[in-house]
C-alpha cells in the first residue's frame, strides 16, 4: 500500500485494519476471561492458587519471550502469512487448552497460547504502519487496530463470569474457536499480502535471547515479588533480568544496526520519549485495572460479575474518545493529544484515592467514564509517535521495543500496586479501603511522571518545521 493524500486512508486500509481488529480479539479476550476464573479453576483441578496462577503467569511470560522473535519473522515471512500462522496456532492452542485433562496440560497449552499471541501483537503494529501508507495516517490506523485492547478488558471479565456461571469451564477457551476461524477466513479473503523485507535475514540469536531473558525475567520477577511468603525468587529474577538488559545494551552497541532492537533509534528524542511514556502507561493504566475489581469486591461487597459490569463506563469512555484521538494525532501530533489525556486520566483516577463503601454509584461510574476517555487518548498517540522519523527497516524493531517495554511496565505496575495493597492489609487488616487508596496514589504518581517525557514527543508543528 502506497502513500496516500494527506488526511485520506489508502484504498482498502480501513477494511484491512478492521480485519485485524476481529483477528486480534481472541488473544486479548482470552487473558481477561481466564483471569477472572482462577478461583473456580483451583476447585476444578483440585489444586492451589500458587499452581493455577501459572495459567496466567505462563501466558504472560511466553508472550514476552515471543515478542523479540516477531521482528525477525516479519522480515523473512510475508506479513499476511505470518499473521495467519500465529492466529492459527492460537486457535489450535485454545482448542487444546479447552480439552486439558489436568492442571499441568492446561499450563503447557497456555504457554503455547501466549507464544502465539506474542507473535501476533507486535506484528499487528508493524502491519498497521505499512497499511497506513504514510505517517500522516498512522493515528487513524492505530485507533482502529487497538480496539481489541480497549474492548477486551471490559467485555472479557463479563464473558468469563457468565461462562463460569452458566457453561462448562472449557468454553473459556472454546469461545476463541469461532472468532479465530472467522478471523482466518477474513484474513485470507480481505487482507493484502506484505512481501518480506529480507528473506535472507538471519536470526540475531544472542540479541533475541538477551531480550527474551530480560522480558521474561523482569515479568516473572515482578510477579513473584508480590508473594509475601518468599520474595527471594522474585528478587533473584529481577537481578537476572537487569543483568540480561545490561548485557543486551553492550551487545547491541557492538552490533549497531544489525541488532534486534537497534540503539540508533534512541538517538531520536521522540522515540526515547515514546519509549519511556509507554512504560509509564503500562504501569499507570494496567495497575489500576487490577485494583478496580478488587476494590469493588472487597470494599463495596460486589459480586464478580457486578464488579465487571461496573468497569463498562471506563470502556465506553475509551471507545468514545478513540476515533477522535486518531484524527487529532494525525492533525496536530502526539504531544498535544497526550498532555490533555494525562490530565483526564488523573481526574478520573485521583477520586479513587478517597472512594469508600458509601460513595455514590453514579459518581464512581462518571469518574470511570472520564478515566476511560483519558486512557483512550494516551496509548494510541504514543504508539503512533514511536514510529515518526523511522525508516521502513526500523519499524519491526520499533514494534518489538515498544511491546516489550509495555509488557514490563504492565507487569511492574500490577505487581507493585498489588504488593502495596497486600502489605498494608497484612499490617492493618481493618484498613481495607486505605490499602487500595495507597495503591491508587502510587499509580497517580507514576501517571504524573509521564508528563515529563511527553514534552519531548514530536508535534505536527515541529515535524513541519523540519521538513
């Protein structure tokens, strides 16, 4: 797809993006559906939470490990074939997860699911850049292809709760089958081919291994640190992850442009700012998403399904703002979209540092609606900005880098906030609301820090001056 006129999407671009939206729903829905069913799975498999938790942790770890491979695969394989292959593997692993006969087989098949999702997600970003036909349309395309990341956290818990209440647990995974098959058919019929950039490209195995070890160790370490009984394992893996990260920096400095993630990209203030913003976004956005249902259940006394339904206003806010954000990013640049979005996110998060059992329902819902509008305007412009000024060969590398830092930020945010809440509850068992307030205050601090790198993001005005 070639460059288009200013403000207009290339012919067929919207259709291709919508096909990716449908194809991208299963992996996004799957993680949120399973999260809400862990307590039930403990009983079903006659195990304990420390074991069944690997059905979630393993998925996230495999996803993080797979991401570095995607940049190499998209160079060697036609983009359409790679995306269809990853989705096909996800459908097969969903079927296998649904027929699991014990907790061990479930965890193994969830690892396979996570690995296939780890190929799909960064490939989506890379193909979106190509479909856009130019950076002037990137905001619009990103707003379309990121719909699953908005839709899934809202709908997934509701669907998971309904399945656990009215259907056999296996339907948590079988529900991916019709969606996945339909996605494969639409990809075959309506999705364009994207020729491989370099079919002779060699796998930078040391670089991929360093990045996989960095991502996997940091995600696993932050997850384990939450556990109060023995945090030594988590700390050990955090140290391993940090060491792997330093080793990669040294390695990439020597490999230069041939590295999986080239350090040359970080010479751009814009890319570096976007990179930092995405870490803070993963922390400040996903951390509270973990606290909301826990707050509703433990402080308000709501059921699982009702807690999930209470999150709908946040999802509506994200969906409402999404189309406008894409257009505004293309017209005025990321900087002037992200700054007001951070402000809206703060306005929609600060009240949760004071909410209690008697807070009016409508006020909570309104606050979540405002927060959703802020969150919906935060990630898309930053993702779009991260590709500004990069050449075609750097796009897969940028997709890998941005996805890795988002995953680490999300894991770090969730783990840190969970640790803060659990630590306070352990000391002050009667101060349930206060524990959650402390978690939200921490999130607010990290979101506020995101203002600083935002000033270094490129605006449309600055880009025009350069040209």
